C-alpha cells in the first residue's frame, strides 16, 4: 500500500530512470555524489526481510542494469551497494559509483575508526561455528 509521506512511494516521475513491475530505479534526492541512485521495491515494505524473493530479484536485476550503464557514464571502477533504511522505511538499495580517486568505503565501515568502532564486537571461533550451525538448522 502506498504511503503518503514516503519518498519511495511518491517519487517525481522526472527522476525515475526505469521501472519494472516490482522495482523502481531513481535519482536519490539526497544524493551524495554524481551517479548516486537508488533502486526500491514498489510495494511499501520497510526492510530486506519483508520483501519477497521475487522482489529481491527485481531490485538486484535493476540495480545491476543501472550500475553497468552508470559506471560507463561517470567512469567508475565499480559500484558500492548499501541497504541502510534508517531514515526512509521503504526497502531500497543505494548505488554509489566508486571512482579511482575516491577513498575506499571499507575504511569508513570496517575499521576501528568507522562503524566497526561504534558497533563492532569480538566474536570467538566457537560463537561463529554455533551461529552457523543454528542458521543451518533453520534452513
């Protein structure tokens, strides 16, 4: 169901790049750089685990198609993908072009100076193996 105050339910048509039956690719109104786009499910669902396998496939296929073109246009060496959704509670993924001159995103996420510092924790080998076994038990 469409939500009145959701930016992903109410994108201006002039910013839409491509739509499929289940997904939409569009310029992100709070883009941080040229080539920053988003792909969202059309249905108003808040998180990755709320969407169906068909919706997930549609989002990834559209993101891949757009990313390949965007990389050529802006001269990117690859595309970063992030699904954050802390502010906009409608499942979407961000596509960020990574230029050769850009700092690597990993230093902002996976190091002791970034997000890892804020939320990271030590995980023992036993905890890893226990979690793997528990997940496999549900699959």
